[in-house]
C-alpha cells in the first residue's frame, strides 16, 4: 500500500539525514590522512599527572597496567598512581601496593559503580594534599588496560595546548579471541579514527568513552570531585562538559589497549548497562543539549553531535521494522488487505535489515583497511571479523529493547587477559 511505503520512506530518509554528518566525518578523516604533514608540537612544560584506577577484583590484570605506567618515557617523579580497590574480595589491593601504587580500599553496598569509586579517590587526594590541584591532570583508566610507552608524553603535548579533557586511541589486546571481542574492537577503532579524529580536525568537541582519558584538575576542582554517577558515567561526563563549553580533545598518538568481554553473557550485561545509561543521559540532558545548541552557535555542532550520539538510533530502526509487523497483524483478519500489505511490509523489513548490515559492513571495512597495522590479529581473523561485525551490531537490537523496560544495575566484568604492553606490541609488530 502507498501509505505504508510513504511512512517507511519518511522514517528511513529521516535516519539518513540525521546521521549524514558522520559520513562527512569519514571523508574528513580520509582526506586529512592523505594531505596532512605531521606538525610536531613540543610541549612547553612537563606537567604533573596522577592515574586514577577503579578496580574491583582485578588481581589478574592490575599489575600489568601499573607496570606499563611505570615504564613511560616520561619523568617518573611527575607520575603517581592511585588505585581504588572497590568492593574487592580478592587481593587486588595487595598486588597494586606491591606494584607501586597508592591504594585506597572502599566498601559500599549502596553506592556501586565506577563514578562513586572515582569520587572516593578524589576525596582522598584532596584530604591528603589539601587540593585537587596538587596535580595538573588526572588520567582515568580501568584495571584491565595497558598503555604504550609514549602514552603520557603524547597526551602531555595535547594537554599543553590548553585542552582540559583529552581522550586517546582505544585499541584491544584480545581482538582475535572471537566474534564478540573483534566486534567491540572494530567499533572502538572506528570511534577513535572516524569520530574523535575528525572532530579534532574540525575543532569541534570529542567525547570520552569508558576509559583512557585525561581530565584537568581545574575540571575536578570545579565539580569538587567526580559527580557523574549514571550507568554510563563517561557519556554523562562528556555531555556535562560540552554543555559547559569545554571542548574535549583527542590525541591520536596516545594508544592504550583494552580487554573486551569474551562471552555473550558478559557482553550482554555490559551493553545492556550502556544502553540503559544512554537512555538515562538522554532523558536527563537531551533537552539541555538542544537548547544550548541553539543558544550558543559555537556549540551547535558539538551539541547536535552529542545528542545524536545518545539518541536511540537503534530504536528508530527497530520502530520501522515493528511498524511493518503491526501492519501485517492488523491486515491478517482480511485476506484481501493482507495480500496488499504483505509485499510492501516484507520488503521494508528486509530493506531495513539489509541496509543495516551493509552499513555496518562498510564501516567495518573502512576501519579495517585504514587501521590494519594497528589491529593485533592474524590477517585471516581480521578479514573474518569484517563479516561477523554486522552480526555483532545486530545484537544491539534486543539489548536496546530490553534496556527500555528492565531495571539495570552495574555489574563487574571479569578480566583475565594478562598481557604486558611489551607482549602486546611485539605481537602487533
């Protein structure tokens, strides 16, 4: 029927128009890669930094992170490491202390989550030093990460240019385990290369994602610690700073390695929390982003970009499919009406699913080609990941639906990939 076709066309066109700017991001990143002549910026000052690590039962991996921090080609006297052993039932605290970190142990059954652990660390630093500004900036990391040897020096150069918040390149140390880990990994490489990189080039605001970012002590001082405690505290933090007019930077030369969940159950729980957290941020800050975007023209792109980041694009796609299924059920009682509805409805459902898969395959292919040498996996597993990536992304559909109606609480992810940064980078080379 013409009405069904018209509604489907309007919905799919709207999605295309709303997210077209991300295609521009890809073009900007590709053309800049060909044209740019790397300008070497020499930092005028070696800043003093602290690493803040929230760790819950991370005895298998915490030592490798601390070791990689201590192996930096940056003055060791300008780096301190603080670990919050958060509700731990293992020996994470002892391992962290023996590895050279300053450890705070925290136990709370009511305030559960990374945001609360970070705020606890900052309160202890202020209590001991009398001020957050004892350090110029704070790196926020998860216990399963490790960082490349020039990570701090690269971030210091960008920090020295005046950025108050800086994110970095998120690579994976277990890309080649299975289709789940490779799916995560491709998405994070794409996020670095084709979202934050072009944002930095175009001088709009980037966004922090989970871990691996630097925050100026001025920001921590302004909020008197860490006050973002939604299920996705990183996205909330990005939104709050964009609304305050802070332009978040990106350092492509600073690379760290993250561990991805290896089982579908863990992946489901993690992405369910992310999806619920995105809804929380949208409901709390969505209206403010729209108003600020129109109120301050210089923030329009950043606010629009962030609004579309937290907007439930997956649900809009699902809505198109569900709408056609509803049409089929409504017409099922009348054979004549059903026969007229059946073909356009099925065509629309198929078009939506195929279009989504083709889009994800294209995104994965572009990312895989340009980031080939950075990804740690055999050529065959890299190519295989290209075909499993769309399937990984499709699994967001049921996750997004469940997150709408289910109460979601923060659950820890088990980390067990114990690799030093030397082992990882030797594998890559």
